[in-house]
C-alpha cells in the first residue's frame, strides 16, 4: 500500500551516511534516472465484477522467443493483495465503501487467484494467512509457505504453488532486520557511521498514506542510528522447487516486499543487496545439495520505480545493462525483468489518485534452462477499470497482479 509516499520520489537520501557505510559491504550502482510517468485519474468505477487478465504470448509482441508447443511450461504471478489491516477510509477516500470491506475484498482476491490459475503465486501483504488464505487457496490444489513480517506487523509474504506441478525441496526465510546485526558485528562500520555528518531527516510524518500508522512505531528512536534505521520489519522468502516434468528441473522462487519510504533509498538498497547475497548463497547450497543448476525467479513489491537506484541495482547484472562506473562487473545473481525483456515495463502496477507507477516486478536469471514465453497483460492508463484509482469494483487491491509463463528448455 505504498502509494502516496511516492509523490516525493526522486528526493531520496541516496548519500545518507548509512548508504556510504554499507558500500564497504555491498557494491551499489549509480546511473541517471529517467523521468517518471504519472496518470491523471478521474471518476471511480461504480460497478462491475473483478477482472481477470490474460497471458499474452511473447511471439505476438514481435519478440523473438517462440515457445515449443510441446515444451513444459509453468506460470508465476506476483500480487500485492493489500493487507486488510491497512484498509482505512482515510487512506482510500476515492474507493467505494463496499470495495474496502474484508468480506467483499477477500472473496474478490480469492476469485481472482482462482481465475488466474497460476502455478506459483507470490503474494505480498498477506495478513489473514492462517484464517483465510491458506485454508481457501489450498482447497484449490495449492500448498504454501509463508513468513510474517517482523515486530508487531500482521502481514507478510507467501508463496502458493500447485503441488501437482512442483515439489518443495528447500526453503529459507529472509528478515531484513538482520542487516542491523551485520552493522553491529563490524565495529569499523559503526565508527565510520558515528563520525559521519548526518544530513538525512525522517520525513515519514509528512506522508499521507497508511504508512503514517506504521511509521509511528517503525521510526521511534534516532533514524540516523543504523540499528534503528535498518530495522524496518520487512521480510522475504525463497524456496527451491522440483518441477513435475521429465527433467525434474529445479527452480528457486523468491518473494519479497521492500521498505516503502522513497526518502530511505539507502535502506532499500541495503535490502536489495542483502536479498541477492542471500539468494546467491541459497542457490549455491541448492546446487551442491542436489547436484544441479537451478533457475532463479525473484518476484515482489520492490517499492521502486523503473530506473531508480534499487531497480538499477537489481538489473545491473543483466546483459541489457551497462555496468556502472566504479562498480563490480557482476552481481551475485544477474537478473532481467520479465516485462522489460518481453514488452517493456508497464506504465503502472500501483494506481491511486496520489500516485500511479510501477513498483512490482518479476525478475529471472537468464540461463539455458528457462525462458519467458508469455506475460500477464495489464490495463492501459485510460482503461475504465482503473479510472478513479484502486481498489474498486474491478480490482480488489491498489496494486495489479503481474505474471509470466516460463518454458523449460530441454534442447
């Protein structure tokens, strides 16, 4: 639900002392930012049922990635479903009241998931996991894994997978609060941090979205203290799955939700780097344990627009990116965005009157084992289904689901 906060995007404190300090642990790219795109919203949709987008084959877009009709394919959908704990009238004054009620929203989300029928769902802001989503989604042929956010947060990230398509063989949780312990274990980093001139201020109180509620708890204490600043209670989850196809290829699927505040780019960069470093170690462990080369897919709400520092870091190891000056030539896990690879990043995945832009992504590590062959279509800016902002009768969350279908390469 990180929407209105991005009105301040582009004024991130990229050179906060914490960012500079963490450069001794991680390498961060710096590239010019493209201009952002904003959509003007007017009247809210007042009726209709939730829409179910369709997968569009890549070959229909003119991209050279023709699929094999007999090849084994699996689909991945990433969706921030908007935790009910964040659904308040003051945060969504543009939404029809029925669209904010738990009973209606939960059934709409469940209906959408059933209609999409993806083999893997990477869901963020899941706050009724045990009482609703686990029970109801698993009734439709899915198993699931879940991690709740740290601290007092009630939502988390879940991966739901069809147990007749994939078998879970290994999983690990990611708690980004561990970054504070990394700083704590390095006395030189702390000394450098304490000697630095602190030029960053906490602007969470200026935000006009649901993050104000969270910010009051998250930001207690000195936000310039790395032990406070890095504890944002954000999480991720990664798991290795053996596909139920002849080659029994292993695929690592990671799902995460990074911190929301655009003023804290240093924290989000640290989280992104920690994610890739943990993912690289996990991939190595899977490779050694199962004597294979697993494919890697990373999905989630990264609270970062295309071209900003976090996005650039995540894709700077991909073949289409120029290596940043003064940075390492490669990342722990080189990644490509599925949408950038197939059709270009969509103009938006999050849509409210205060902010409309792309925050959600599905990344994959290019290899000779899988390739994207279709992507989930998204509405255009002038579509009646998004006019007025989300949630509405067409879309039960302020985010849109994104998705991709991959083919296992057997040649």
